[in-house]
């Protein structure tokens, strides 16, 4: 068959010519193709299962674009990380240095516009002038190949602050302050190199998954502050357009985006702190223009109605950072970092986690504070070079009680921002002493109405706290039944009340199943319709400990076995991370092992009989167990022999909930500790098992167990570090267990 008529052959030819696979891999793949004769989707899945190519690479090869996967003969593209107005950012592998990097390529169609090419070149020049700093993403390379411009940056395996807050909700105060403090240190370093970021926002702050310093990314809108600026040569934006994100834009940046300094970034970082603490942008609006007007005319948003646990000083800090006039804010990012430092978690002894990196403008050696282990830096008497000296905050008391647990403040806090008018009007082109915005922002409350104002603030605070409590009580939206990106079908269960355990009259009853007790399982939650397969486990974890997979002819659809309890939990953790951002993903939900109560509720599927199918079950059709002709629960042909390995998942009859292989096949890990007497004083509402133990619960029995050991109530305990070729697992997707 010609390759033109055979997509599989064409795909293989593309693989041969692109150089992504070794000669040995190509020979092995061709042998598999000759034997299996797969279609193109099956072949693609097999390559992905073996971990030879990423899904993105496979798609590009299938589209005949394999040559574009290698940039400059050195950078091999692995995946798409993000996309913006100027270009696309890829995860790539540097074949010369043997490391993963982030590679940004400007859109080719943008090159027809000389201003766009100039803007990209300006970005490279600005980034190239930065020396290495732990809180700024490092630029490693930049070049042009043909008509494609690109720059190479260090790859950060993490999540941006927007996604972090969206997934977890408002962050704890110490964590949010520490993230912003580190971002401010990165901003300080950039400003000392003459850079203004211009687009500070949560999505441009990366929090690494495995710990490590927070990274400030995407200085793509930066402009060299000292560069000559004649009328046209360096003006990258068109007249009337604003550089930046309306949700976090400083008032002066809305007026004249090309003349702002680092204090505009401080304003945006203050708004980002408000977002991290509340999950909301500082100002809401139906369109960007409305948001810009609010940034210019309305006072900084109150924090404490949304976060009653926040100390008043932290709210004052945010108002200081977001002051309408640049001269009323901190005059350098370092001042901002030092002001936030008392609200951050204490560092581990000897780590110096709070010490500002050395260099010009960062002050003398850090000093130790007696209330916390670790170090705290002190600012220089002089501000960082090129920046105005910090303006003291008039009228604010020099000493005030600091909130317990946060340590003393490093700098005096500013007074609350005066409340200007919130009238909406068209912005004038310049701000002068006659500017109504400036006149309103400089106005002070008259003494007379103070009591009235305090009373109004009290009412607003009470309403805000009530709304906040209602928000806390509200449950996250529940997704619909779905099949996730790993091909696992998740079945929705509504939860309910059932009788857990077995009476002593039930065939196969054991003492650890008594007493029978009523249990309520809260829902909704989702259960995987089948046990996790070898193919699904290998695709996510990159390895497979299964013994059955080594002897089965087609192991990918067999349930994974020989997995420890810890490995099953690690699978759930990785799957949760992988699925973040999926349409069905919900805040404060996770993949995890089922509790023992959730497992039995799902297995029984509304029945009270020994098995979900009644008093007995049919071997092979309803369950896979070890038939011996004597067990009172089995229905089996005497000529049938036990299976040497488990059966493929989903081949038996499902229970009334649509779940397969709850009885037999492989036994399944649960999250609870196992104790034989656990039912004697078990909780009735959503129980999670004993507080401790040395074994974990295993449920359902296996293909090597008699039918009686696969009953709905049958339970046993296994050490979490043990491996058995009869034990696997299934997963649930549910709210995080607290």
C-alpha cells in the first residue's frame, strides 16, 4: 500500500525523516506496527505510552510539520506553554546543554510590521542587560533563524499566581505576602538595570511546584528607562493605546504609558497582593475603560471585609502600595519588600530565606530579630540608584501595636488613603494642580462628619463579614460526569446513607466487619468506572511495577498491580496537577483514593446483599475471583480454571452505579488506616477511619481470592509499603478531605 493511501505509513515516514527517534526506536516501532497493524490514532497512543514523544510532537509530526520542532538545530520543542499577542512560548529541550528551557517565538505574521519586530528586539535587549537574580526568570539565548526571532529562557516547572488562586482560593496571609515580597525583590533588581515591567499581574508571577524562589516573568513590555525617546523612533505603542492589564494598571500608566517609572509596577504589585488575598481584582468593571477610570478615581479597595483575619496594618500597606499619586507610594520595590516582611512566614534557621540578595542598593548584612529565627535585611540609608527617596507618610503614628505572630514592621506604615470621589469621567491628557482627580485625592475629610463616616464603615464591615461567611459556606460548583484527559471515565455518585459492614449470618462474615452500622457518605463525588490500568499508570508515572503486565500479551488494559499505597497516592497527586485547568476541574477538589466508607457505598450501589448482584455472583460475567466449586457465593462451571492474571477492566457486568470490577479482579487500596475494631466507635457522618495505624485498608478481593472474600463488606489491612500482584486501586474525584 502506498504511503499516500496509508496515513500510518506516511506518519512513520515523517518519523524517519524528522530525527526525533533513534534508529533502535524506529526498528522497534516498525516491528510493533508490522505485528499489530494499527491505525494512526492507535500508533500515536503507543508512541505516547512508551514516552518517546509528547502529544504536541506527535500532532506536529502527523501534520507534516516535524521539521519545525527543531529550532536553530539545537532546541527541540516539547509542548506549548502559553500564547500572547506577540508570540508563543514553548517548553523545549536544549540538546546542546541537556536541559529543558522555555523558548519564545515571535509570530511570523507579526514581522511584516516593523514596530512589532522592533518591540521584540527591544524586549531581548532589555532582558539581556539583566544579571542573574533568583526572583527573575533568566534569559539564556536569543537569535534569529530565517524570518523567525526567538529568545530562550530558563524553564520553571510551576503555576502562575492566577491559576494558583483559582485552584486553591484566596491564599493564607503569610504565603501571599511572601510571594509578593519575592516578586518585589525581582522587580527591584530589574529596576536597578533600568527596566520597568509595565505588565505586573498574577499571571506573570510563577510559583514553582517543588519549592524554590518565586519568579517574575514576561518582561516583554519593558522599556529601557535611560534610552533616548525622540518622537517616533522608540514609541512602540500607537497613540491612544495603553500598555498593561486594566485590572492592575496604575493611574499614571493609563494616562501616559511611556513615561511611567517603577512606581507604576509597585501599584500593580499591590493590586496583585489584593488579588492573592481575596481572589478578586481590585476593581470590577464591565469593560477595560470602566476599570481604568476606577483605578484613577476610586480609593484603594478595602481588604478586611473580604479577609476579616487580616490585620489592619496589612490593609494600610495595600492602600499605600496603591496610592493614586506615585509620590505617595513606596519609592522602590525594596521598600515594599521590607514592609511586607513582618507578615511573611519565618525562615528556617540558617537558611537566610528572608535575606535580600547582595548587590548595590540592598543594604548591609541582614540582622537577626529576637522573635523569629532567620534573618531580616535592613535597607540602606539611601534608596536604590536612579529612584527617588521614599516619602514619609504624614500623620501616621511612628509606633503602633503590630499584629501577633507577624513580628515588628520593618518600615512605618502609611496612613489610610484619603477617599477621593468615585465620579466617572473622561480622563484628561495630563495631570496638573488643577486636575480634579488630584484635587479630590488631596482633599481631607472634614472633622464634623467623622462619626457619620465611622458608623457607615461599621455597617459596611458587618455586611462584608456576613457576605464573606456566606461565601465560606458555599460549596464549589459540581462538574458533570466526564472522561478525563487520561481516558478515565468518572461516574457521579450523589452520596447517601447505607448500612456498612455485615451481619454474622452472612456467608464469609468475619469479626472485623461488625457491628453493622449506619453511615452517611456526603456527595456528590466521582468514582472511576474501572480500576486504573497499566496503560493509564505508565502514561502518567513513566514506569510500571505490574507483574501481570510482564506475562500478559496485551497488558495495557489490565488493572495495574504490585503498587504500594504511597505510589497510588502519588498517582492521584500527579493526576490532580495534570488536570488543573481542565473544564471539569474545580477549586478545592482533588483526585485521591476513596475512603473505606466511600468504597463500600460505591460497591453496594444501593443493595444490602452480600454482593451487588444479590446473594451470589457469576464467575467471569459478574466478577473475577478464584472458583473452587464450594464457595456459597459463587456460580461457576466446575471445568473453569482460575486466571493467572487479572482480567481486562470493564469486561464484567457493572453494578447499578455503573462501576466495574468492584468484586474481585484486583483488590483496591483505600485511604483509611485499618483496625479490626474500627467499626465499634466509627463516625456516622462521612467517616475517614482511625487516626493512625500500621496498615491501610484494602477492599474488594482479587482474582486469587474465593468469592466470599470479594463481598461488599469484606476488608483486610496491608502495610502501605508492601507490594502484591493482587492489589491495585481506583480513584475518586471529590472535595479535599479536611
